[in-house]
């Protein structure tokens, strides 16, 4: 299986293949929903509601995954892959937008659900990409990459379930 974790010295565009682009497109829908949620939340004068928030479980999960995306920006810059460097800040912004939206207007679940559902679909596409391409990074083997993607998919499923209960 191909080891693709050695970042070239110069900036480049990775070979993501069909499944990689499907993943990016699906997650792009979720990111757009998150950015729309951010605009709405920034335009709201509603106070932040944490302790009595009915969506506290989903808030905790989206906060954790938001941190993952924020810190992921540094890794992607170090790898110098152009698409990932564009994608990661947008993904972080979308997740932070949903987080702020849930803190301000917990009853407005449409956009947070869209983000969650499209990230589930995107992770399913990513899993297919990993199975067919043999892509690895950060010293992980292909099986661990696939397990990691499945773990992220399950994380988003739990997030969506928390929104729905």
C-alpha cells in the first residue's frame, strides 16, 4: 500500500481520487451549513446558554471536534497540501459556527443536523477512499486509518443522536 505521508518540500495538490473528492463535497455541504449557522448566531443577541442547554451533549461533542479541526490546521500547513489547507480552516469555522449556534439557539437544529449528517456521509466516503487507495499519513498503517475514519463516523452518529433526543 502506498505511503503518502511524506510531504514534499513544496506546496502541492494531493491525488485524492474520486472517493476523496466525494468526501470533500459531502463535507462541504456540512461546512456550508455550519458557516450559515455561524452567520445566524453572530447576528443573534441571544445569550450563550450552557448549563441549562437541552443540547449539552451535542455541544460537548461539537466542541471537541472543533478543537480537532482547529489543531488540524497546523498539521495541514506542515504537510503543504493546498486542498487540505483550504479545507481545514473552513471545516473548523463550520464546526465553530454550529457550536455557537447551539449555544445561542439550541432549538434551531436544522443546520447542526445538516452538518452532522453530511459529515457522516463524508466519513463513509472517506472510509471507501481509504480502503481503495491505501492512503496513510502520520506513520499510521492503512488499517488504523480505516479504524480512525470509522471512529470519527461513529462520533458524528452520536452527535446527531444527541441532537435528536
